[in-house]
C-alpha cells in the first residue's frame, strides 16, 4: 500500500512539473529550458508556413535516414491532431526538399520545412536526433529533448499539462 501511494505521488509530481527542470535528463543538445527560444529560421517550407502567433510550437529536428525520427512521426501526427487548435507541430530536416519528399512508409501530417544549413539546429548544438523543443506562446522553451527517452518521454499527457500551465 505504501509503495503504491509513493509511486502515485512520484508519478503525479513528474506530470505536474512536466519539465520545469531537466532533472539530469540526458540531452543531445545544449539546454535552453525555460529560456527564450531562438528565432525559427528555415530555408524552405514544404507545407504552407504556419501562423504561430498565440500558439505553442513543437519543433522536431529530424532526418529521413533516422529510424527513431521516422518512428516518432505517427506520434507527432497524433499530437498535431489532438492539440491542433493550440499547438503547431513543425518538422525540420537539414536534408534537401527532394529527399524529404521521397520519404516512404509514413506520412507527415503536420508542418514541414527544410534548412540544409541547419541554422537553428546548430544554434542549439543538436548532436542527436530526433530532438524536440516545445515553445510556449511567449517564446519560452518548456520542454526539450529526445521525445521517446525512457522515463522522460514527450507524451500527450505531458503536452496537455504544459499547454494548461503556460497558456
């Protein structure tokens, strides 16, 4: 009984605070949590450019050759569908448009762009992908990291809590 209560308490705290701190979470990028996000610069939009004013923005740095990146696409599609009224999901690859357009096996249902010069990715010093940042409507990064990292995954519940907390 005590163990169950302790587990529920810890689980509730982890959701309530979502990602107030990294808590030692492994990152493959420079941490900018609770800081102003860099300006989103892309070379070319594959989809129409989204209107982001007043919205949360989830940016996914990814590549077509990256297995974990491709496995994350259905979940990003689900986030886009579930939270689309308040959340803009954007995938940014540093590959050419032609390469991204040749992606087989999964369909991207959110906004997509390329930046072959990897300007924002380099500014964040991303060394491992997929790497996501969730930006609140005021431009502050509220979540960062590898979206499916065991014990620190970006889930619908984490997103819902952050959208509610920083609206």
